[in-house]
C-alpha cells in the first residue's frame, strides 16, 4: 500500500532554575513500523500485523480489503498452495527504447521477486484442476505490457487445450505506456484467446480486485463467464475526474466500486475475501457437474 519528526526543546525562563529534563514523550508517527502494525486506510484503526494476516489482510472493524501480492493470493487459493508456474522467466523488453524503462523494470523485479506483473500456472482448488492467473499491483501498478498480455494469452490457451477452468485475479492501472501500441495490442490478443476458450466451452472466471482499470478492465477482466469482485474494488476504464470533466456531471460517491457495478449488472457477485475460496470451489463443482456454455 501506499516521518515526520517532532523536535523537542527545553524552555528556560531567565532568573529561574532549569527544571530537570522530563522523559521524552513517544514520537507520534504518521506511518506505523513496517512488519509490526498497520493502519486501516478506511477506518484508521491500528491493526496488529499478525492478526491482520489471520484475517486474510482484511480489517476486522470495517471489512476494508488490503492489497495482496500474487504469491500470497496463490497460496490462499490453491490446495496446500501447490502451484506449477507457467512462463516464469518471461518479461518485457524495451521495444520503444523508452527512457529509463529498463531500469524501472529491473527495480520492479528486485522489489517484487517477480519477472512481470502477472503470475500464471496451474494447480487444484478443492480437488478441481484449474489454471490460475494473478496480477500483482506492486509491479509497475500491474500495468499491461506485452509480456503480461502474452503470459495471460498463453495461460488461456493452455486452459483451453487441457479443458481446465481458468480463474484470473485482476488488478491493473491499465496499459503500459512505455510499450505504446504493443501494449494496446494485448487487449485484442487476450480477447481473441478468450473467444476460442468460449467456443470450446471452457469456464473462465474473473475476480476483480482493487484497482482494475484501463485496458485490462476493457478486455479480459470484463469477459469472464462469471465475474466476481472483492468489496470496494475499483472497476472501470477512465478515472472519475476525466469522466466528470467530459460529461460535466457529478458522479455518485460509489461510482466504479464493485457494489456500484453489481447494482448496474456489470458483475455477478461481490464476495468477501474470507468467503472467496469457498465460492470459487462451489463454481468449479457446478461446472464439473456438467455446466457448459449456452450455444
């Protein structure tokens, strides 16, 4: 997710003895020590990190959902966290020779331990084989470059070939501007792969996490046979400010939230993270029982 220091001085009044120094009061910091506690971005409650992790990184007071990295999400979703990863070393090049882009990629790889902004592979969920993809917002805001699109398209193709249902957790700031048109092409490429999956009658489930915007929301994130979302997740194309300036109208306070999208028929269900694995398992069980696409 996304210190101030207080300086203490002793005031001496002329003609008086200086009072003995008092013990310094604890310095109040705006940010909580990393690894010990966290502050809820919604209700501002201070949360013990260990308890927060037990609660699957959700606030026990207001239900706010904290971001989750890809590896943790995989561990929570698949049986015993067992996972066979696809295309682990695939990463973007610098096709446009964009200034400082290679350095930005290198830093993102070092900070996250990932080659790119999405992790794909296969495992089982409640005993059902499944292809899983998880986008990680720590990696350049999970922007969709050519490698991200390629990894997702390959995962879709493998799921179609094996006839395994696919679950994709989305989170993205949109297309990766450093790759220009090559980034935008991934929208068409992934959408075409999903068309073939649909024609083959293979299930595709998307789980919208905060935030899912731009070219990702306008392509594979919106093409799930079943679309779930975590509470409060932002899901939309352009930002609120851009839309308001374009249409010259004030938008509702809950605009582009998962709850707003559910109310307007854009998604199928808002699911709390603690219930998500059970809901996904139920969907896979129904699918295994003979559910197919209407043709």
